[in-house]
C-alpha cells in the first residue's frame, strides 16, 4: 500500500513541476513531460526488482564514480578552445556515467561486505585452490561436477601433472594412449567452461621425485585441497595433514540406499567368482552379485536384495534370484513323476526286492525261519509220497487195487531218514 502512495506522490510532484516550471510556452507540454517522466521512472523501478542488491549497489557506485570522473575530465579541458563545447561536455558526462553504471552493475560482487573485509586480509585466502591429480583428470567426472557448479574456487593444474599426462598420451600401449588423450580433452573442456577457473602453475619441487608427494607439497604451499580418486594418495595426504576431496567417496555418498528385501532389475553380464553366481551392474556402477544366476547370462532378471557391503572401493549388493530357487523343486517333482511313470510302463515295482528282503528279515526276527522244500517228508525232492504217486501216472490207489497188484510200491525214504539207513 505504501508503495502505491509513493508512486502517486512522485507522479503528482513531477506533473506539478512540469506545469509550474514549464520549459515551453504551453504549460500542457510541461505537464505531459512530467507525467511521462513519472511513468518512465515507475517502469524502471519494476525492471530493477529482479536485479540482485549487490549489482544495484555496484551500479550506483559506478555511476557516481563516472560523474566524478566526468567532472575531473571537463576540468582538465576547461579553457581550451573546443568546437561544440557544450556537446563535448554532455558527451563526456554521459559516456563516463554510463560506463560507471554498467561496469559497477556487472561487478557488483566486488562490493559485498565479505569481499571488502577480505580485501584487507591475506590475498591468498580469497582463492580456494583445488589441486587436480592426474587420475582425476583422466577419470573425467571432475568436468561434470564443475559443470553443475558444486565445485568452487580455482582449479590448479601443476606443470608436472601435464607432463605426466603427455607421457601417458605418448605411450606405445593403445590403452594408456587413449587414457592420456582423454585426460587432455577433459582438461581442455574444463578450460572452456565459463563458471570454472583453471590455472596452470609452473611451481615444481625438483628435490622430490614422486608426483604424489609433489602434489601434497604444492597443496600445502597454496593452502588448498587435493582433488583425486586415488586411494593411496588420499591416505598419504591425510596423514600429512592436507585436506583431500575424493571423487569416489562423493560418488558413493550419492548412490541410492538399498535395503534388504527390496526388488530390483539387473542385467547379468558375467559369471561370479563362486560357483553359479552371476554379476551385473547398476547405472551408477554398483556391482550386484546374484546367487545361482549363472544360467541367466545376457538377460535382465528381477532379484531380491539380501545384503549390502560398503567398502572403501565402493558398494556391493548381494541378491538372490527367486526363479533359480524354485527350479530345483520343480526338477525333483518331475523326477518323482518320471519314476512313477516307469513303474506303470514296466508293470512292476522296482522296490519289490527291497520289500521281500524286509519281509525275510522280519521273519527271522520273529523266530519263523523258512523251511526248505527238501526238509519236508514225502516231498518232491525225495521222489516218493502220495504227491509223487498221484503226479506219476495220474491214477489213484483204488484203481491200482482193482487191477490186482499184489504188493504196493515201497516208499522211498526221505532225506531225514537216509542217515539212519546208512547207519544200519
């Protein structure tokens, strides 16, 4: 509400000034100019709403400095016989005031209180140096991090790191050569970014031979941090008291949290170290080890998470495949059904000998031993007895009597009676 009242007040004041102090004989022209000036001022105020405060302060200070500069320049030119003196005076004032406003508005961060206070301190504290390692340049993820704006300060690339990159790029091994060229391309890409300051320094330490130790000494000298993904360099730098920014640790902290029991889909690429294991990778590079997934090579399967192992080198997810666990049960069922079908086809039970052996053992345990056929008196083994007589000629004893046989045929002694006959 108060802003509307101020706008109305400005409009009335400029309109009254144009009417009273009209530069033209017709007062309505002055009134029109006053109202137009008030409307233009309100439109400018609306445009300046989205401008940051430090830019507005910089533009104001730059404009004031431009006017003072125009006054000093015109004081130096005063007294000279210049053609179009008023025009030149107006041109100098407008030019310097305009340049002061534009430059002050673009460099408004110079007038921030923190910058002004830091200007009276050590100038090295104004810069946040990040010393890049060879491995992190070849890796390439540092360029994506810088492009997103999460890494501030000046990126320092030492000359000895450039020499190491050049040696890798000139290697006879094609793999190393490609890695070195990739590192040089990444470095060139970072130099072209507008929001990143890349500085190549010639500082070297001839008494130190190892590149890692040179990086530590340079970071200590610049009061900066080492950016790397080398695990060994990370540990050595921390032992020497130099802060380190590890890209691998950043990537691991940004990976999604996976809890046991969750389902996920993974593409099985290769076999695992253990028998039957399959290995796949997520989009962020996390290794997924699936039990009994060897048969699913080249396929995308749905697995269930069993455990998660977090190491310094990365994260490993262990899973199990539900279909692989169900397959052995189905195989057992099919085997049982196949055995039953074989019994039906052959007309016999393959387990019958086992049953007979079990019956025999049960009889022995109960005291009923089987009696051999030769031990029975009058059996077929002895060659006599009623049974053999009936089986021999198929006639009964009554038939023989009718035929008038005088003496019956003597019976053959059985096996039980033979030892006694021999004794007699």
